[in-house]
């Protein structure tokens, strides 16, 4: 539109988000501009349609799946909630030496002069690492393909 | 449990009350799933996001600091997971395009038979138009139109100031109105 009123301003007007002065000016303009009036009506139709748009519903099995996953992850592992480094290494299925090389990255804390790791924090750390690895390996493959092409 | 706040439910779950978790799930499964569905455009991805989001809730229940904004916190979790998934999809698409492999994304879900009966073509078209919006506008309009979140709450979820939220929402509405007719 080249009449000084943008579509975004019309959207603001219908949501009540213009200053009173600007709202008055835009309303006055809309009263005499067919194109803007038609745009404003389209926005109002859209808002009405948005209000009627049904929510997508998750399947009824969703709660069961979440319960099962939570139970497996948080309770079914058999590992204690607060782990020693030995237990954390066993939990991650790596050697204690390998674990100690990662110690600065791990979500460990000191307790009575010894290091401990909370299982839930360790799982979060693993998840973050998994995501970073997945993204990095995909990017590296892209770089490899680009280099070859 | 209807009169128990979200923060209280999470504290109860943290103390071992599994039913409290189910109540939270029941309160928020639809908004979380719907947000993910509209952001990702596919039901299978939305189910994964729903599961991952509530697993994150379960993981962090013990450390959660009650602040009365559970819904914003929850929507931030699903939003971040959706953005990660969209980024991973972009990378996969670039890879597929470069390697000449036919790894095209499966098409967005069409309405299921019962939905077809109950939803007009217009509604299905509106969903498609929302799915085609730029990411930031899409997430803002979904939180605004479906979850009836305030501008401030949406700002909390997206990590942007209120004025930016308004710009995103009104730009999205203007674009949708133009295409929706």
C-alpha cells in the first residue's frame, strides 16, 4: 500500500496496539480508503478464523509413553541418584580414566572432599553432548561433501 | 487437583507423587503438542517433542525454582527443542541437496479422516499458511492465538522484548490475512 498506512499498522489497530492518536488517524484514513478497509476486514476475518482453529490433539497413548520413558530413564537404570565417579563411569560404560579426563565438563560437585554426580544432571549432560555430536557430525559431513564437490 | 498450582504440582512430583506429574501432563499436553505440531508440521515430530519436553520436566523437577511462571518455562523447553529439531532438519536437507541423495522431508501431515470431516478446507489452509511463516513469527502467533499468552509471557518464552513480540505477531497476522483472504 502506498497510502502511508502499512498492513502491520492495520493489524496493530485491530489488536488495540496503536497509540490513541495514531489509532484515530488510521481509523480516519480507513474510512476513506477502500484498499485499507478491505485489508482491515481481512485481518478481522483472519482473527475470527484463528479463534476457531482447533488444537492438534496428542494421541491417547502419549501419557503412557511419557510415563514409560520417564520411568526407564529416572528410575529403571538401577544407578543411585547421587553417584561416585566409579558409578558414573560404569553408568556411562567408559573407564574411570576416561571419565577423569572429562571431569571438568561433567556436572560434578564436591561433597566431604569427594566428587559426586547427580544422575539426573549426568543424563542431561549426556543428552546435550549427544545433540552437539549429532549436529557437529552432520555439519562435518556437509563440509566433506562440499569439499569433494 | 484442580485448585493446585503448577508449581505445587511439580513440587509434589519431586516428592514422589506420580499423580501430580500426570495432572501437569494433562494440563499442558495439548498446548505443548499443538505448538510442536505447528512448528514442525508433522505429528510424529510433535509426539517426540511432547515426550522430550515432559521428560525434561521430570529431570529438572528437583531443581525447579517455583516462580509462578511454569507455563512460560514449559513452553520455552518445547520451543528450544523444536528449534534444535528444525536446525537438524535444515542440516540434513543441505546434506541431501549437496550429495544428490533423495532424502526429501516427508510431507507435512494432511488431516486424518475424522479431522477431514470436522475441519473445513479453510482451517486446513490456515494451518498450512501458519506453517509457512518464518520461524519467529510462527512461534509468536501460535503462542498468541492458540495459548492466549500475554505479550509479556510470549516475550519470556522467546527471550525478546515485548515490542519485538508485538512486531512479530502483527507482521504474522498481516501476512496471514493477505494470503488467507
